[in-house]
């Protein structure tokens, strides 16, 4: 939907109304939020093989760490939407950053003990803060410009998210894996001693102190910045008028919820198991520290793909681009499963390029034609990010049928995205603004 924010009927706390020329400054600032939550999310990809060594976890137990992270999206999305209604978008962004900072500092406590249970809880806290940011920032970016370029605009800003995911593995490989015995050990090396596991756990403290400091600074900047108001067109419909509308009459939203849910299984499964897969003797034959550096290429491909996808969508329909990228993702995942050595490694790296445009494009296609229901639809789409919690299913498949074979689940996920692009994304009962 095309919405140009004005000074009238601005949501409380959304920020001061501003001329359109200031929207670019606001988006540039919000891009730093996309960067930070991408950075912190992918730190988990580095953290998982580290914690697997520290706590001697199975693939399922390690994947459960990521499941807890994404379960937070399910439980925190609706409370986040309620909080935004009560205190406004800008204050909600600040609260989200403070929650993330508290969770990051809590990770230092978990590392000091060390405690698997406290680690799970603190990751849940960080993810709850990110959920609040997602519920506020994604629809903000999508609706403050022409509807026909919404996918292009969100892909462009999400490229900053990918930049965070690209740099996070380098940060984690150097400050976590590179400073731990488990991270620098050769694949298949002897189990760590109790003293070595304790030292490895303490390696997490410095990285999360640095992350917490950056989040606090960013919260102060956001609190003092005059963000433009989103305007009244995206606010909830009056109670009586709301009875005439139903979110479930919009096919693109209903199937879009499923598309985001299933896409997250694919993206997070690849990111979490990448280091373990690439470091295997028959694939990359390297240490987990070295494999962590290759993970940078996976997320770097997502950044490049979003810049390229944003440019393509200026001229090509977003659904067509989504269909083409889903076909590419399916092909490289099949290659990953049925080949060995560098071919399998590089095909898995390449899936990042094809995954790049999927989340922002599905999101904008999902809210298309919702009119004044955009806010509620956005909340449901963000809740669908909880699909990442089912990465534990791939962990179970890896334990039962082998790590490489588990990527067949990812290939199946790509086929649903293709279905959504070709049919599910077509709007029904579109509401005019």
C-alpha cells in the first residue's frame, strides 16, 4: 500500500512528522537496526558448534538452542504489537534495543557459570528484543513509499541485515572459536577436558560485552532521533468497521505466513549446520574456526543478492523474481546433498545468494492489498519467523540419517516458496487505501 506519512493522526510515540526528504535519514538509521539483529542472529551460527563442544551436545540439543531463539518470535510478537500500540514505534524500538542489551549481558553470566539452561534463557531474552524491532521496523520500511517498489525498498534495507550476517562469522570465528580449544581443534580430535571446556565457555564473555555496549549506544541515538510518523493509514480499523474485514480473506497473507514460516526453517537450518558440515573430512576437511570464515561467504551472498534483487525489482515483478530465486535455491541444495568435497561446500555457500530476497519479498507480497489491516497482517508475518524453531527437526534428521541428507528438508522448503511465488502471492479481496 502506498502511504505517505503526515503530521495528522500520527501514532503516539511514532516520532515527529517530517518532510519526505527526512525519510531517507530515518531509513538510514533504521538500517543500523537491521544490521544489528542480523549480526546477533548469525553469532548463534558460530556459537552453536562452540556450545556443542562446551556442553557435549548432540546435533538435536545444539539445534534446540536455535529453536528457543525462534520460539521467542511466537510468544513475543503479539505482546510487541500491543506495546507498539501503547507507547508508539520509536519508544518501542528503544525498549527492544534495551532488552537485547540485557540479554547480551546475561550471556556473560551464562558463560561464567557456565550453564546450558541460562544460555537458553538469555538467548530467548535477546530474541524477544529483536522481535519487537522486527514488528516495528519491517512494516515501517514497507509502507512509507510507493507500493510497487515496497519489495525493492525492503530488500535494499535488508541488505544491511545481510551485511551484519556477513561480518558476524568473522567476529565469532576470531573472538569465540579462535580463542577456544574446541574451535581450533582438528575435526575428530579427542574430547576436551573439564578445564578446557570451562575456558572455552569464558571465551563468550568479551564478544557479548561488546555487543551490549553497541546496543546501548544505538538505543540512545534512536531515542533522540526525530523519526517521521507512519501516519494514520496503517493504524487499526475502528472496532465497528473492523467487523467488515477479515485478514483470512487475503490469500497472499495466509499463504505468506506459511511461506515465511517454512523459509525460516531453510535459512536457519543452513546457517546453523554450515560449520559442522563444511568442517567434515569428506567435505572441507578443516577446523571449525576455518569453516566459520567460510560462513561469511554464505551471508555475503545474501547481501549481494539483496542489492541485486532490489535493482531487478525496479523493473521486474517481485513474484517472478521470487520464483526464479526459489528454483535456484532448490537446485543448489540438491547438489549439496548428492555430491562431496568442494562441490558440496560451494553449492551450500551459493544458497545464500538465492535465499537473499526471500524474506523481504515474501513480507511485502504478504501485506499487499491489506490497506488498514496492514499492521495486524505484519504482526502475523513476523510471528511466522517462529518457523526457525523447527530447525530442531533438521538436527534430529542429521542425528538419524546423516548431516548431509538432512539438507533434503531445505530443498523441500524451497519448493513451497516456488508455489507461493507462482500462486499463493496473488492478492484476493484487496482493500483500496
